[in-house]
C-alpha cells in the first residue's frame, strides 16, 4: 500500500513560497520605520529634479528611489503598497539566485543555497524594509557571477556588458556595493598573479570595469558632495576583533545575541563555520565553478569594508547583505568538498540543518518584535492631543520622518534642530545645526510660548539614560561627535522642561527593532508651584518604562493585507 506524500517535494517553487511566507510573517505591518518613511518621502515628493536634490542632501544612492518612484506612480505610496514592493524584491531574490546557481552548480546544491537564502535572518529582516538591501543582495550576486564568467573565459561580448551594467547598478543601489566590486578587483589581481586567468580575459574584465565607471560617471559630482558634506551619524569606530568574530552574526545570523553563554557559543560556532569554509584548503573546482574565485571576492570585499570602517566608521550589518549570497554559496560548496563521503541524505540535510538552531530563534524574534513602535506614539497623540494649544516636540532628528509621516497636517510640530515641521532629514550640515545655540533658543521659546498659553508639550526623543544638563552650557559640547551631541541636546531639552513644566505621568516607551522611543507629556506648572532645582532633577528610571506604548496595529500579514481600513487609520 502506498501512502500519500505528506511533505511536498523540495523544489524551487516550494522554497520560494517558503521565502515569501517567512518574510510576510516577520515583516512589520504596523507602519514604516524612520528610514523607510524618509526614503518613501524622498522618492515621491516633488519633481524628479527635487528627488535628486533631496538625495544629494540625504546621502544615499539613487536606484531604489527611482524604482520606488516609478512603482508609486502606478500602485501608490501607501504603507501597504510600498511594503508589498519590498516583499516582492525580497522574495524574488530566492528563485533568481537559484537560477543563477544552476548555471554552475548541481540542482541539489542550488536548492540548498536557495533554502538558506529563504531563511537567513539578516536577509529576511532587511528584505522586508522599503530600503535597498534586497536590491544590493541581488545585484551583488549578479555582478559577481558576471565578473567570474568574464575572467574564466566566457566568449560572448555580452558578458563584459552584463558585468559593467550590473556593477554600476550595484553601486547605484548602495555605495557599500562598491566593496563587492573591490573584492572582484582583488580577485582579478590575485588570479592574474597566480595565472588563474589569461591576459585576454583580464582585458575583457577591464572593459567591463570601464563600462561600469562610465555608467556611474553622471552621479560622481553628487557622490563627491555627499562624501564631503553629508554626515554619517554612526561615528563610533568598531573594534577590528568585533568585525572578525561577529562576521557570521553581522552577515548571516543577526546581531540579536546577549552575553548568555549559549548565545555566545552559537555565535562562535557560526563564525567558525564561515571561517572554515573561507580558509579550508579543499575548494570545489569544476569546469563550471571555481570556489577560489567566490572565496576571494567574499573575503577581500568584506575585508576592504572592515579596513575602511577603522577610519570611517560607517559599517552597519544591513550594509553587508550583498555578501550573504556569496558566503552561502562558499559555505555550501565547501561543506560538500570537505565531507564527500557523507551519505546522500546527510549531504542534503546537514548544510541547511546546521544553521537552524541559530536562525530559528532570530526568526521568532523578528516575528514577535515589530521593526518600529512609533505608530503607537502617533495613535496616542492623535487621540489625546489638543490641536488648538498643544505642541509636539521631536528633539531627536533621526526619528523625525516617521513621526511627521503619520501625524495629521493640522498638528503643530517643532523638530530640532530645524525648528519647523519637515518631511525628511537633510543630513548635510546636521552637526552644525545641532550645535547652533540659536536653534536651541528658538525651540525653548516655542515651548515657553505653548506653556504660557496653557498648552502641553508632547516630547518625543530617543530611549536613553537621561542626565540633567545645564541648558545654558555650550562649552561641554566642544569636541563631541554627532551622537554625543544629539544626546546632550535631548538632555538639555528635558532639563529645561523639568524646570519649567510639570511631567504628566511617566515616560512611555515605544519599543522596536528600528529604534526605541520615549514619549513624555508636560503641562504648565500650576500658579505658585515651586520650580524644581537642577541638582534634584529626576531622570527617567527603569520603573518609568512600565507605561509601554503598544506598537500599534496587527503584526499579522493576512490581516494587514485584508483590512485596508487599518492601513488608512494612521495615515494623514
């Protein structure tokens, strides 16, 4: 008697459906993060020339914004529409990567690569954001494949063109894509020295490089402006040991680990697996696949990013998504080369199963913790704000776009340091505007006028350990970097409010993977009430965090897709 198959056969259709389901279930359907809101507004606000100008001031590469603007022209720019755009890009990566891998790997290995791409927590998380991370992951694989095809002897004149176009598109998607191209250049150099490639093929590769540079040339003046004017807020350099030991966490697992010994052991194992794959002397080499090439691009590209970050601390884990497919291919092929005598079933299961104990907790975290909790803040403000008298003050610049994205236009908002309501941040000159004493004085005057008229202050700032700061002191900021300066200014604002107003209730916390944010309400002091003295100023304590603001709407993807009224509820 034959029993019906309970588990569908593992093919690329099944894996793609799995990838889409995992991304839909872990995506945040409650609203856009501050980076997403900023990006959507940059893409759809004003003319095409306005978009270019906004990008120049924002510091980002343009390709995703162009695609998003074209997409929004057809499907709109609602939360649901742009989230589906991100979900599509994140899902299509899996079958496209499988198709590419089938050009040089067996079906079994290609399915393993696709399965790992479908479940990789870092790719899952960042592919659900309306950002360029899925795009650079896709283009990083396409560019590297085309590079290796050119260097290893593909005769068609189309391959150098494909390589040049895909590499230009990669850097047009995100500037960190350039580190993949640096890895490819290192491969060409190493392969030339060790005579892996012929001189003719290296010349064809150089033709592709020339094409990519030519295609990127029109954007070069804007890139130069961004490099010399636009602030990178992440100004704390990472330790080299961190970037090496946490490579697996940053690229494949997700930086969700605590100091718990079990978590640290899992991190050690995952890093050991990657280092073993990269440095193993046994490398798969077939007529269609040369593992040395893929290892060289992944190792040299990541290493270049590591070196640059020691001098310009701009590395974030999400910028490393283009290396994830390369490292997964290296790992899968290295595993099969290292353990050729394993039974066939073990060879099919173990390369995937070995990651699941590390990936499943990260995926469960993503499904339970929303990317942003700011829609909950907006919902509370809309419910209780007196629009005639109250004032919303956003003293943390980073969170401004997403708050203003959802607040109705008739709500009075003052943001720091721009002292007006803005749609998205202008990062060129941001540090100078933060340090400008005049901007702080204008903010204090606006709050004083609101309190004098009987209105309340709805203060939104970053979740942090608040300290009393003399709001007349400017000397202490000398020499401070950006992140220190913004925290100092936020504390000065809270100090002024503690001395001139009365806090209503406790600080409320809107938690999120993106940023955790404080909402605090202040009302005018009653007549005759004694003002607190600076030395006795009370900062938010741990007990204050009990008043947690819920993230907002449903985390359930199906409910978000079927209940359109929820999506409209927070939009202005």
